C-alpha cells in the first residue's frame, strides 16, 4: 500500500489487515506510556485546506504515539492564502523532508492528484476531499462496528469481516464523503447497506450504487438495522433549498427521541448509533440519541486514533511483520 486515497482501492484482505493492526494499536492506548518507537525519526505533515478538529487531532495523536515528528499546516495564515498552488506547497514539503502527507482539501480529487505527481515522494493519506471520500473515517467506523459486534457475540474480532451486518446510512448523502467511503468499505467487508435520505439529498448516480435506497427513516428502522449512521447536514456545501426547513428535515429524517424509543419497540436491543461529527443536535440527531447507551460517537473518536496509527504504520514502516513485537515491547 503506497497511498490511502479511497476505500475502493482496498481489498477485503487489505481492510482486515488495517483493522487487525488497529486492534494492536488500540492496546497501546491502554498503557501508562502510550507510545511506540515504530516511526521515530519520520516526519508526518498534516496538510489541511479545510477546517477540522477531530480528524486533524486524531492524525496528530496517531503520529505522535508512533514517535513521529508532526508538522501541522493550515491553509489559513499560510502562503496558500496568498495564492500559493498545491504544487508549490507540496514541493516545499518535499524540500523539508516530509515522509508522509495527510491532506484534507475542499476539491474532490486533490489527494489523488498529489499522489500521482512527482511533486513529493511520500505516501499520501486522504483525510477528506470535497464530497468525494474520507477513507480513514470509514475504517474507524468499520473498526467500531466490528469491535461492538464481537463483544456482543462473545467472539474475537481479529481476522473477521462484517458479513451479514445491516447498516443504514441516513441524511445528507449528496454532500457526504463519509457516506461514499463507508458504502464501498462496508460492501467490501460483506455488510448490507441502506441509504436513507430525501430524494433531493441523494446523488443522481445513487441508483447504481450497491445498496438499497429508502426515503423513509421509520420504514428503514422497522427493517431492523444493526447500526444506524447519521450524517451531518452540510449547510456550507448547499447553495439551494434541498429541504423545506430544518424542522421538517428533523421530523422526517432526524434521529429523535421517539425513534430512539422505537428501536426498543422493534426489539432491536443491540442496534448501534453512529455519527462522524460534528453533530447538529436537534437537527439530524437529538441529544437523547447522541448521549444514549446505544451511541458509539465517542468510541468512534477514540478508535480513530488506533486506525490512523495502523494506516501510518503500514505506509511508513515497510515491515508489517514487526507490528506484534513492537506493540508488545
């Protein structure tokens, strides 16, 4: 694996290898000293052209736990705000010796463009590009689901996929890179996916995607999903009226307290609620649902560090066989 740009690039074996290594990395987080020497002397650059809290901090924590040096680059306050191109920025990073670049960009395809050029000779990790993909978010979601169901069934999670799991992805599918990455990865791991949204918030191409389309959230919940992934309404990417108003959206497609109670009424005791954050409480999800015992939102944040440690390790270590020894040392 030279780069991580899309979950479409991951085979089942690739995905499971990342998730298995993330299990070992998660164990590091439970130690008194939460650090490994695996990437000592390496430099990881977080190159963020869009605002971010969880993803940037998670990648920074992951790199530091692997003993890498971290450089955080934000477009605001940098030469990018003066008109510097992506090429010039990349060549600057090459000149200072970046060993890996984690990039978030407003333009779909920017990470792939960076990886395909000779501007920089370093692995590129897509941390979210436009409305295209967010592969590490999908990996941490799959990791969260796999751990949860392994515990619920009293089995180990190592080496397993998500075969037969039913996942409903709900909300602003049109603008969501998280939805796209999750769809490809969940399907690769054997899960069944239902996309739930108003017709105006579904891409034209969604009809050809390997998933079921449903416009009715209550109907989708009655079908008995094992997990419900709520998506943020991305108002900043909307330049038209995609739904009548916030109240109407919340009533028809928001996960409110009534729908939380409906899970029990349907006998869905183990159904998990996920959200990639940041959450618009009261719009796509109620505080009751977000803070309930079913919510895996904080688990997702915690698991993101382990998954990103695994990704950086695989891209930079060059010796995957050493993982078990290093995590035990």
